[in-house]
C-alpha cells in the first residue's frame, strides 16, 4: 500500500498515513475509497520521485487480486484482536 510514516520524536507519537484513491473491483461494493497499491520494489522509486512522478505512479497502480466475504461484526470493536475475525461467517454477520 502507498503510505507515509513518521517516527515518534520529542515525546510526540509517530504517525502513519495510508494513501487512498477511488475504490474499484470488490472494494467498490463496500466503500468508495481504497488504499493505493504500489508494486513490490516500487517503494524506493516512489519516495525518490518528484511530486508529478510519485502521483503518476499512484494513478497507474493496480490493486492486488482481492476476494470479498462476510466476517463477524466483532471486527468493529478494537478490543477484539484475533485471527478468528478473518474467518468467513455464514448468513448475517454476527
């Protein structure tokens, strides 16, 4: 995914930003935005590029193949942090 990170310094927390664009594919059924994806090995080229070059890379990026499936509504609570949340559920999410 395309993003930027700034390490913590002088008592301030670190930050991380995910760069998003218009949604496509299976993501479009869920949300109108999605992360912009860089191909493996493009990170250094993207960081070194000027603003126009970096934007061109983002605009021409291709998302990885994705599959959509229903998961438990428990994903909406931050204290729930287990791999079981990734498992598909049948029928309405519960």
